[in-house]
């Protein structure tokens, strides 16, 4: 047995035990649902549909398959619906992959409607392009839940993490550690996307209050290699960078400092195993907040709760789970024997969602 497999078995056993404890309470308890699904804003309305008798048939409409986050998302939700306290509510669970093709996703959702599913959980290829077909589903009495790339129709329960708040917390961390007069390198994600805009807006709401900090903007496209290149380029022309505001792919930004033998600076990033491992090894002051692949499982939980007659916010924010370098623990927050691309935050404690590592890394 090689070291990685042995490590996975040990981690799986530990997290299975943790998962059993975390899921001992009813997944539909008012306490669990209240702390998991928080109103996105004070004006968010609640949706309380008529309850149905389970177990339920749930269809999962995924827009894109192929990157590491999506693979973990599908592996984790497939494991989630098999856990005993969840499986008791699920008669059938079927995944459809649309290849990021809006027309294909619409056609698949029409098939789900005709097949008489009780709920459709969707990660959308287009925020508005699916509204018409999802409205048709809701009109048929099908519960619709969207997550991650959420939709604009009010007929859907939208489940996501607050990207603006994520960006704001990263910025607050840096302004507490970077001296006035220094520069902060903002390594954005993909230009023009809603997620990147929201994260940056949250950051700038903080940085604008600190005019003595110079902000340098580059785009890393949520890619490790691109992050490393744009950071190295910035370091070659800016010698006063005192902090790096990074998102997904921040492993590359940290690698640029190490490759150039430059002193590390406070950094932020999402929960890539490589970034957290390097931050811990090189004692880099870092704040990590990730977009959990288990948002998909939270979407399934929302569908089950809604079908069971539970009132939920029409737009819900899953609580963030920030962790700093001094809080990171090996085999819990990051995993020395697993690939750097592994997205580590596969559990959402406040939703009672605990997924064994071995079910995600295959």
C-alpha cells in the first residue's frame, strides 16, 4: 500500500467518525436549517411550499464538468446523498452534465420535468438563460434550487456563499498586516465574471478607507500558472509589495515569491491544498476562505427541506469558514500527502455536511 492510499484510508476513517458525530442531529432540524441557510439580505423573502411525502426523486443539473472543483463537487454530492440520514429522504438521485451548453442544459431540464422529478438542483451555465424552463418546472410543482452559479428567477431557492464578504474579509486581513506606504497586489480571478466583480467590490470597500496603501491590479484567471506569471511580473517592476490579495489559484502567487527567493508577505487565497500547505511550511501569514464544493450538498439539503415543507430564504448565504495560517492543522485543514489542486473545504459544519476525503479524492 503506497503512502498516499494509506493516508487516504486514515483520513477517511477519521472524517467518517467526525461525520457521524456531526450528522447525529436531524438534517431537517430548525436549528441546522437556520444556521445553514442565512438570509442573503434583510429584505430576502422566505419560501414555504406545501410539504410532500418522501422519499423524493431529485435531479441534479450540472453545467460544466472537467475542472478540479467541479469533479470534487460531483464526488461530494454523490457521497452525501448516500449517507444514511440523507438517503432516507432520497428515492432517486440522478446527475445530468450539460457541458457548459445552455441549450443542452435547457433540454435536460425539460427531460427532468417530463420525468416527474420532485426537485431540480442546478448549477447554471447562464444566470438568466435557464429562467424560462425553471419557471416551467416550478409551475409543475417541482422545487428548484440553484447554487454556485445561481439563477435570476425568483421561483428558485438560491444557495451560495457571499463573494463580496469573502473579498472584504481578505482585505481586512491585509490592511491589519501591511504597513502604510506599501503596495497590495490584487491578483483577481477571471475579468468580467460576477464572482470576480463581487470579490473585488468587497475588497475595495475596505481598501478605499486606506488611501496610503497603493493597489496594483493584475488578473490570474483562477489559474495557478497564470497567478505565478503575473505575480512574478509585478514583483519585477514593483519593489514595495507588502501583501497579496489572492483568490483561487493563489498557490501560483506564493510560488512566485519562493521561486524568486523574495521574502514572503501576508497573502490571501481560496482553499487550495497547495496554497495552504506552502503557507504552513513557509510560515506565511495567510487568510484562506474557500468556495466549498459541498455547496452542491447544501443545494440538495435545501431541496429536501423545501419538499418537506420547511421555510427557507429565497436567497441564502452559506456561512463562510475563514482559517488563518496559525489555525491550520495538517490532515484537517490541509493534507500533506494529497495533490496541491485538492480543494480542502469539503465539509460545511453549520449545515451538518461532512464528506469523507476518500469519497472525494478518487
